[in-house]
């Protein structure tokens, strides 16, 4: 893989998958010595390097912002003519095949606003190296196929940094003069440098233990600020559940004597799987009923599991190059989704996962940033930690699981881990292991890795009265995406059932293997036309276009025994009404209201499922169904339908709201489901326009003993113009003013509100004393949320675009990674009218004209304008 060179004034260089070459030099062992200090940390690195293959190329070490203070080879200091800099990389010609190369650099963690490399966060020093942050710490071949054994020594002021952690196992520690102390950690497992980590700080530990299936004892530690210790119990439970689950479901055991997690407040992403030392965004560790919603609890469980599962899918088997990112991320997301399904309700988990996929990945796949699960090129790898790599990647693994069944899939995964343990592997290696271990031919299926775009499946069901056959014809088309005008038909599993109308039963699921552009499947034994239930369980990540009538969708909303398909029928029923209304047609909404009434009255359904099923599709999902998005018309249509559902079923909402009131707090599935449904009932009651709705919402807000109900009520109040809006927001702010994670909710709730003044409100919040560009969570809570608020962001005069573009420009010089993630909402300009689209493009052009723009933002903007 070629290194990145910025070509002077031009666009950043493009890195291509086809340019991959094995590393010229390997580094089997590394010793790092850190003299830690927030302003000036000295890093001494000793690399045992070996020539890889027969060549005479020099050693080339990546660096970013580093100046070599000294360089020695085999203990002898180099003179200036014995090394050179090529851009920011250090180049050292070496005569032999194996040498010890030592470099010394000084870095400044407190000045590191990018949060990549070694940085300071709330008095801690911590690292983030994936994807290319290690080169900001020391000179090194910063690529995932160079695997090394690390030994790490840290010295630091003992009062400021009493706890010193690194990867692997603690070896020794001691005190020094001048109030300093030291610790030594060794990691016996060879790893790429993106998995390196250290943490220094004043941390308290929730200490626990786990005994692995072969009887080894592992010490577990979750390290946080002392005041946060009471909020770590849920994360610890999730960790132990994950360890047991990976043993039971994948036969994978933990491999070190220690496993530590540290929570930090300033973090670019969710969390990081550093070997033996996971570092987390604190929002995915800390939870208690007062400050965390049920969704937060589930997110903690899911992310703890995700990072833990990376120990095998990512660390023991890592990626050969960054084009293979989905090898670890898609697989690990699939693993964490399966785990969470097992821990709670599989039906509701699947519905939530599909909703996320559609909201984030389908949108990405239909726009200018669409890319395959295994990309062919990139400018900045940080831009490729996308919904396509993660969530579509997980769907691709899930389809293999569906095609193979659990036992053969397990045989494939066992073979994969056995074959590639200790290696840097490729997506192709994974597929091959599934073929060899599972006994299947995945030749055509591989297109899922190379073709971007969401396939559209057209489904037509006909009935032949003479033969008694139902005939299902499926045709598929994969839309063109950037660089891929023509697509081949893909292979996918489509799960269906055919319902008899009279009995509302079916004769079992059929798993259809769609492989051709058009294919027909015949099903005998139907004296009358059945009702089609298709893509059950969302067996393939595709869009289904079918000609099913509103009556058939209503039938499935009441009778489908596949929970996802039942939910989906109801959503489709609603989407049809809403899209028709937006297009100016007079739509009959009675089937929607009847379906909601019947669903809430169905005693066989649990509360969590009901809440999912009766919720209206989001404004942006409605927009995604249209060629040209009309945000105002969509908002109006959805708002009116919501009001009508609210008013027509007002008594039902009152009864439901009362019925779901809890007597004491519990985290059981039933209690969580009841809270979810209670918030939904409150939403509809408020939409009904009932005079006392505002007071009922405020009472829920005021009396709640948990954040789920308090925030649910706040969201309802924040979208209204009622008397309690300001009061509730003030009370909430004052109650949680010194809790950063809850304050994020205060910003986010206002940015997501359906309020006519959202733009002005967000603008004012950007100047609030608690707003800061230096904390990514805060930026995402305000501007990330606002850009996802279709109605607010796309206000007619384009002021929302200007506001977000201003933030992108201001943030770019501090934290380009986080700035770049705010660009995609502006890149959807083709989907809006000429005035809006023009205004969005103008903002992209303005961003691009900013001098010194980062590679991260440049790539996103250039691709969005193409
Ligand atoms: N590998 C991390 C995960 O579990 C992702 C990640 C964490 C990351 N920090 C990052 C990606 C910083 C890019 C930049 O999914
Ligand atoms: Zn991951």
C-alpha cells in the first residue's frame, strides 16, 4: 500500500486497493518508553526491524508532525547524511537484514485537538491510533499488516497520573524521585500499531473477574473518574455477558490475564478495541436510571460487546489493509447485533437495526458518497468508517449466516479463526473460509463486496386458478453509483411466506435464492390468490417494490407471524398514505388508523413491539421514497396524519398512557417496553390537540424517576409551543448542568424538535456557554442532530446550510475527522429543488475555498460536488 502524499496545492492523493504491496520491512518487536507530560511527552521507540524479501529499499517510517531528536541504528547515532525526510516520513537506508532502530521525539498531548494520537481529555492522557494515529506518536510503518510485540514503559507524575495502563499485562511498576513513578506493560500478542493504547490519569476502578471456559481467571477493570464509579455496573455486566456469549456462540475465549476499559469524555467515535485496553467514549460506559435512557442502556451493552468481540474479529485476526475494514467491522457489528438480540427481544432488535440501516446506509448508498463494502480507493481512511462498512457489512455477513444456517456458519467461522489467527487478512479470506468450512459456493455472492448501491427488487405475485399455483416473479436492479454505471445481478436470500386469506395462515417460510435479473418461483396448492409476505426478517438489505394493495398490507399488519414483516407492512401502509398525500393525492387514512387501533388492542403483542409498529416513519425516510424531497410538504402531511391518529384514538392514548405507568423502576424487558409505549402514547396524545396534553406531558416530565420518561416528555414539550416548553427546558438544564452526557441530550432534544423556530434555537444554542467545538459529543448533539432534522435543516432560505457549513469550517482546523462527518447532509443536494440544491452546493463550494482545508473535509466535499 502506497503512503499518502499531499501533492502540493492540488487535491489529496488517492490510495488504491490495487496498489497493495507487502511491507518492505517488518517490525517483530517494539519497545516504547514514554516520559509522560501533558505539554511535552518524550517518546523513545526501539524497533527491531527485519527486511521482508529480497530488495534494497530503505526503511521508511510514517510520521505526522514529528521531528526526530535523535536516531540510532544498532546503538550508533546517525549523522544527518544517514537519514532523510520524505514529506513527513523518515527514511533510513539500512545495510543488513535486521537492525535495531531507535528514535526519540517530543509530542504535545494538551495541544492535540484532533483527538488522534496521544491527547489530553479532562486531566487524562489517552491514545486513539486507529486508523492512522500512531504516526502522530512515533515514527513507525503505520499500516495494519505490520504486526509487532510491544513492551511499553511509562513514567509520569504520580499525583497527576496515579494510574498507568497499556495493552497486555502489567509486568512491574515502581516509584521514582521528584514525585514521579513508572509502570511496565507487555503485550505478548503481535498486533498492528492501530491497536496500541496507553492511558494515564487519576482514575477509579470497578474491578471484577471472569473465569474463561478453560478455567483461566481474568481480572476485569472499568476505569472512570471516581464520581462516575456508581454508573459502571451496567457496562461491567455487559462485559461479562459478552465474554460468556463469545465462548458459547463462537467458541472464542479471552486470551490475556487482564482486560481493562477506560471511559473518556472527548472521543471521535464510539469506542476503540485496543488489545486488552479498550478506550470508550464515556457515553457508552456510564449509565444509571437518573441520567441514561433505555436506549442508552442498550447502546452501552451493544458497544461494550462490539469492542470485546473485536478481540477475535479484529485483533487476533486483523485487516491486511484499510480496504478490508469491513472484515472486522461488518463481522463485529453482526456479532454485536446477534448478542443484543439474544440478551433482549430479537424482533425489536431487528426492527431497530433495519431502521438504522435505512436511515444511514440506504441514504449513503443512494448519494455521492456511495462506495462498496470493500472500497477501491480513498483519500482519507477516516472517512470510510461508514454505515456501508459497518451496517451493510453486517448485513452481508448476516446473509451468509442465513444461507448457511447457524451450524455451517459456525464451521466457517471456526475455520476462519483457525486459518488466520495472528494474521492480517482480507474480506476474500473470510468468504473463502465460509465456502470451505460451510460447504457453499459464494462466487456470485462476492458481488456484495464490490458493487455499491442498494438493489431494488420488484415483486409481482400472480395466481393461476387453473393449476392452483401462486407465481412470484422477482426482478432486480442495482442502481448506478459513482464510478459504477453498470451492475451485475446479485445473489441474495429472500425469505417469503404466502398467506391464505381466509385462515390467515401459511404453509411455512420459503427461502428463495435470487440470483438472476429476473426469476419466477411457483408454489402449488392455492385455490385462491394468497397474500405475499416478503423479505421476512429483512433477509436481504434491499428495497422491495411490490404491488400489494393497502388491503393486503392491512391484512399483514394484523396477521403476519414474522415480527419484522408485520412491522414492515404497517410502515408501508403509512408510507403509501404519506407519499400519496405529499404528491397531492387524496389518500384514505382509515386503514392506518384501524391498524394502529387493532395493534394496541392485540394482547398477544408485547409493548416494545407495539411501540415500534405504531410509530410513523420519519420525515427523512418519507423523503427517501421520493425522487425530489419536499421537506415542508412531508412535515405537513406527517404532522396532520399524526394529529388525526392522535385525535381519533384519543381515549386509547389516555388509557395506554395510564396503563404503562410504572410502580417503581426496573430494567426488565417488560418495564422497558412499557416506557417506550408510554412515550409513544404521550406523543400521540399531544398530537391530538387535547387541552390537557401539555399538562400531562409536563407531569410525566416532572415526576419521572428515570431518564427515558423524562426525556420522552421533554421531547414532546420541546416540539410544541405550549406553556411548559420553556419551563421544562430550564428545569432540565438546571438539574443536569454539570453532567456533560445529559447536557448533550438537552442540546440534542432541541436540535431534533419539530418546532418552527428550530433554526433560530440551534443558532442561539451554538453561542450557549456550554457549547464547545472541542467536544465531539457536544458538536454531534447540536449540529449533527440538527442536520438530521429534515424540516429544520432544509428551511427555505438555506440558513441551516450556512450554519452547518460555518461549523464545518470552524471545526476543520481543530478536529477534521469530526468536521468531515457534518458534510454528507449538504452532499444530498441533488435530491432537493433547484433553490435548496443550489444553496447547498454554494455552501460546499464555500467550504472548499477555505485555505488549508483538511484532507478529511476536502474528500467529502469534492465527492459531494462531483
Ligand atoms: N474500531 C472502532 C470501532 O470499534 C472505531 C473507531 C474508534 C475509530 N475510534 C476511531 C475509527 C477513530 C476512526 C477514528 O468501531
Ligand atoms: Zn468496530
